[in-house]
C-alpha cells in the first residue's frame, strides 16, 4: 500500500515520465482500440445516431487512454475534442494523437473545457459523449447545463448510465443522490427527449455498460426517433 502511494505521488508529480513508462507496458495497450467500451451494440448505436443526424463534431469528456477518440476518427472520420483530468492519462493521449491534427486533446476539468468550446464550435452540430464521472466530483449535471445553455441543438450520450427497465446493463453509483440514473438528470432542461438503447442488455457485449441518449432541437429529436438502435426512455419492454 505504501509503495503504491509513492508510485501514484510520483506519477502526479511527473506525469510525462509516468506516461512514458506506461508506453513500455503491454498492459497499457490492452483494449487500446476498444472505443465505446468495446461494446458491440453501443458501437451500432453511436454509428446510427451520428450518421442519421449529420453530426460534424465529436466532443468527449473523459479521454482515459483515447480508445473512443481513436475509434471515432477511424470509423466516423469526425474531428474530436476531448478532455482528461488525470495528468498521466492526458500525457499518454497527447503522445497517442500527436500526429493527428483533428484530435484536440485537452487537460483539466470538463466544465471549463466545455465553456471554452462554446465560441469554437458555435453553430456546429455536436454530439457530446459524457464519460468524465470517475472521481469524487461528479460533473454531469453541470456539463448538461453548460451544453443546454450554449447550443441550440445537440445530442448527448451519457456512458455508465442506468437503463431503468433492464438490470443487465451496469451503471455507476457514487452514493446517495449520486447515482447515474434518470432521477439525477437536471429537471430544468427544457424540450429535451431521452432514449434508451433498443438492444437488451443480454444482447450487448462485455462490459454491458448502460447509457442514455438526450436530444434537443426539432431536427435532432426527429432523427433520434427514427433510429432503430434507440427507444424512448420511460417506455417499458415486454420480457
């Protein structure tokens, strides 16, 4: 335990060196290209949503090792803006995408990152993939408020979210009032429609993480309603 703490302290103090060491470890590259958790049905969902709506920018909070950003670049050919709070992971991703000018890797908290993007991506149809819920601070509600106030139309996909009528899907629970579930979403987001994955959890592949898709704007909502990989949130399913 003491040795682990010393290693972590050194990683925080010298994140570039720690990231260099990570690049020498085979374990770092396990799942290197497994975008969207490597989930088969999630990838289908993201592909259909992205193509049907005509997205022209992918914004991600929580880069980790960059698997999702790399997948989006390879499969969707979209420019990516992504942010990572952990300095060690940021340095690893900065190295990973050093030769791709269309992946903009940022370091820091997701909330100032999103505020900074308002002017840069104003007028562009963005899909926001929110996956920055890993530490004690839970930024999801603030992220949604920033997006809702700044963009006229948008799509948000929240990873690790509870699909309320399908217990096979796993979700994140950080204690009372901090569960990633429908009741946690801000109630003051107007004219927003929510959707669950149409695929049952048993049809999904490991690690069976749930998600919710939120849409704002008439054209966006119309397109989401037409997606075969989605179903309206709150609508039950015969079992």
